[in-house]
């Protein structure tokens, strides 16, 4: 039921919607929000967010976060990674394009990037080194 390193890294590299979790306040459950992410097997995972968003502030404070991705068909499979933040940098048009192209049909990418850059405000890129993995393939249950 567990996944090999190659299987879990390949699954994480697929364009799933992630559930990012980060400790925001010590006396509360973690803040958990859906997010687009990018990952290449063996590399760092990265996300884009506003520099003053709740998640960005919580990640800066905690210095780490986790991300869970899953699918339910053709089998129930999930991968969760957790690790330290390795860097935060200003966003760029190229990174915005790369992320949008991962999730949107090719003919929608340019319009989304224009909207993103003009209407959604400044973003930063936060990179994380996957350190701890939890994963499984539960078959066709």
C-alpha cells in the first residue's frame, strides 16, 4: 500500500490541488487552505501567494509547512510532504506562467496570467524542501 520513492515523487509532480497546512497560532489547529503548487521529482516544492497573506505570515513565523495532495480515481492515493522553507523570493511573470500552465488549458493561460498580474496583486514564491513523507495507495476502495 505504501508508495516507492519514485512513485510518491512522480505523484506529487502531477498537477493536483494541494492542501497547504501551517501552524498559525500555537493554541489552534493548523491553517489549511487549497493551493496550486509546483514540484519536480528530487527537487524543491514551491507555491505562490501574496507576501502579506495569512499563509505567508504563518509560513514565515513557522519556517515550515506541509502539503497534501490526493486523488480518488482510479484508485485512492495520497502524498503528504512536510519540510523547512528554503527560501522566499519575489514572483515573476515566468513563474506565474509556469504555475498557470500546470493547471489550466493552454488557451486559458495567457488571459489568466494577465488577470493574475493586474488584479491579484503582488505575489512571492515560497520554496520548501520535502523532508517527511506520508503516502499510500489504497487501491480501488
